[in-house]
């Protein structure tokens, strides 16, 4: 895979999936001026400008992972946390995870946080702009789930914490509304941490700072109060109901289902940790999530792709393609999946770039047609990043 920076020139491609509709255009010529896609032509023209010959490739708006944890690697949780105390080791670690994602064709990442704000610190200290949105430490209540994601807070400390994160250029604000799903008892999740009034206070305080809220929420009740409070996105959302999905569609709230961190527990060596009954619960849990994913797309919920990469069994980069395959096995079309992985992710992150005339260029290029075979996304040929100053 080759990472490109194209400020001025022409790209010749076999096909490009253009604009928000992913309209396929064959034998296309893209003209780029100052990093912006200025002209789209279906026929070649004589030129003296630099040309990238990708006549065997399909270009699509860049792939986006809407939920990662760059401070973790999906393999050794304890080892990663020990590195948090060494800025040099942590910087090398995060760079490695970021590069792993880029090698798999990803062009932007939204980091869901860690207790020390490692990914946010890495982003802020980089001499170059990175394709990362980072939340820093998550908001959570003392003695509740998420000690590795953020320091426990008292309710009266929440507003101050949001102002602090805003001052550190966090974007978005991450809040842990509930715990995680149980692998021992189907349908059970960890306790809810915030009630509706407090969650509304968080959303309002974030808005005053010009920020949106990504909400970790499992259980239908937890997701409902997220919708009522006006969060920007719901992360995970296990055991959501049909009625609540319809509410999400009406309120235009994004959903990031994160199926792979549950499904991958059934693979070796992770499955060896669980009893037969627990494996049954895991399978039933992720298959229900696949079913709800299909209903969400049917009813107009804007779904993105987030992997929870760094969680146990989910590697950065490859986990993205595993998530896409789980979407496919759920019954979604390749076109729908590509939209969730590109256009929807870009909208969620507020990116003004992609494959659209008049906008900065950002794309993933593959050999073949991903509208027919998603597997070709696993071996990208090029990525073009847009990281404005």
C-alpha cells in the first residue's frame, strides 16, 4: 500500500465511486488543484501535469474507523497500560497502531479515549497533522465501569472536566453511560452511570465548547436517554429495541454497532477463556446485534463502522475488515456497507473531504470492484489523506 499526497495533478482511474451517493463512474480523470478535486472528466485530455496512472483501480471515498483505542493493541492489555507511564514508548506504540490502520486502507480514525489521554497527547504533540479525532479521557462516575478509559468523577466535577478536555483540543467528548455486556448472562449489561438530567448537562456543556458527545451505551434504557439528551452518536448499543432504533432515525443520531469485539471472542485463542454456556451467550449477543443492524439501515439510522480496535481480539486495521464482513454476513449489500464505511463515517467525524468535486481529496484505491467483492478492500493499493492545517 502506498500513501499519496497529491496537491496538484491528474489521476486516471478505471472507476471511481463519486460523491455522497457513491455514483460509479468508469474511465475517469480527476484533476486536483491545491489538494482539491476541481474537475471530473469521463474522457482523457492532453495535459502536461503530473499524472497518477491508476487505470486498473477503483477509487472510493477514504475508509473511516469511527471507534478505535490507539493506546491499546488488542493483544496484551497489561503491557499497553505499562507503556502509558513512558511517553516515548507510548508514542512508538500509537504510531505502530496508526500505521497498521493506514496499511489496511483507512484514512481517518476516531479514538474513543483512554484514562491518560494518550492518543490525544500523541495527536497534539505531532509536528504534522494526523488523521485522528481523539476524545481524551472519558467521563465516568467514580467506582463505575471504565477505570482504563477515564478517572472516576463526582457529578459536580463533570462540567469542569469538559472544559479541561476542550482546552486540550479533545474532539469529541466521550461519556460512559452504561457498563459493558455480560458474557455470562444474556441481555445483562453493567449499571447505568448517568441519568437523563446529568447527561443533558453534559451534552449542553459540550455544545458550549463547540463539541459533540459520543456515548458508550448498552441496554435499551441507556440508549433511550442518550437519544433524549441529544448525543451525537451511540457507541455499541447492544440490546437496543426496534422502537429505539426508530427514535434514533427520527433524531438523526449516529449508531456505531461495534460487532467485532464480541464476535471475535469466538475465535481462537480467545474462545478458550469461556465456558460452553458463555460461548452460547456471546454468539447470541452478536447475532442479535447483526439483526438490529439490518433494521437500523432499513429504517434510516445513519450507521458508521467502528471496531473498538485495541479491545481484546480486535487488531487495528484488520479489525475493520472483520467488522465489514460481519455487516455482510448480517445481510447488508456491498453498496450499503461501503456507505457506512466511507460517507457515513466522514459525516460523523465532520470531514469535508473525499471524492466529490470542490472538496479536498481523500480516498482509498483498490484493484477490482468493491461493489461486487468487499474482500478486495483488504489489499488497498493507495490511500490519499487530507489533514488540513
